[in-house]
């Protein structure tokens, strides 16, 4: 198996990027990029820290990530499993990368920057949903923004409902937990209870 070892080898293999691949990069959130962020109900948040890497899904109603200024976005940390892998990483290493998805669109948006975790009460209150505030808000100071080539989403045909995988062809969370814990956790009861539990604890 042959491996690429240097940046020079990469350049020789792939060549230089076309102009459109570089001119799209900005250091601020432009009006066009703001519209993409506000239309997105889902973002993948990548972080790095001493315990390793993490890429965490974050989703809510479109506009849940607030453009606070051309150089700053605000991301509420909604209820989850309390692993707080992303937050632990941010405490140690502020560098973050976000990838925004918009249902039905092949355009994705990438945002890179440095993050801090705020527990300022008025800020938390401003993100309240159904009377519930997030425990914290991730404040991202933007260093780079650009839209991503749509080929990956075109190849995957990700928004085509005809290609949805039937649930019975996939292992359920309950099955996975049961297999990993020798049936001590999870199982059918877990799967049956999960939809209502999730709906009642979304925020």
C-alpha cells in the first residue's frame, strides 16, 4: 500500500485549486452566508482536545444558531447525554469546525473559528424554548467561512426519500446497548420507551 507523505506529493497528485474554490473563502459571515446559517436546522460540530477528537451532531429549528455579528455565531447547547465531549475539548482547545446542512439543498457551509462556553444568564434566557434554557451557549469567534462543493451530497443522493434505509434493516440503539452490555442495558423496552422520552426532553 502506497501512502502520501508530504504536502508536495499532494500538490503533484491533485494540482492547484480552481479560483472559485479560493475566492469563496471569507474571514467574516457575509449576508449570503448568514442566510445559509439561518436556514440550517442541523450542524456537525468538530472539536479536538487531549482526550481525542469529537464530531457532534447539533440540531434544532432553523435559525437555532444565531449570527451575533459578522465575526461571531452563538450555538445553544441543548439537552443530550451529558457526555459533554465537545465542551470538554473546547475548554482545552478552542479550535472548532462546523458543517451546516440544509434539507433539500446540496450546498453546505463550513465555519472555522475559536470557541468559548458562556453561562451568562441573560444569554441563556434568550435561547429559551418551551420555558427551558440551555445550560450553556457556545460562542464561536469566526476565522473562516466558505460553502462546500455539492458533489458529496449529489453522489450520496442524501435527500432522496426513495433511498431511505428501512428501520428494520438497521440495529436499534436498544439492540446495540444490549449487545454491548450482555443484555444488562437497552433491549426492546429501551427502544419502545425512547421516542416518548426524547419528545419530552428535547429542550
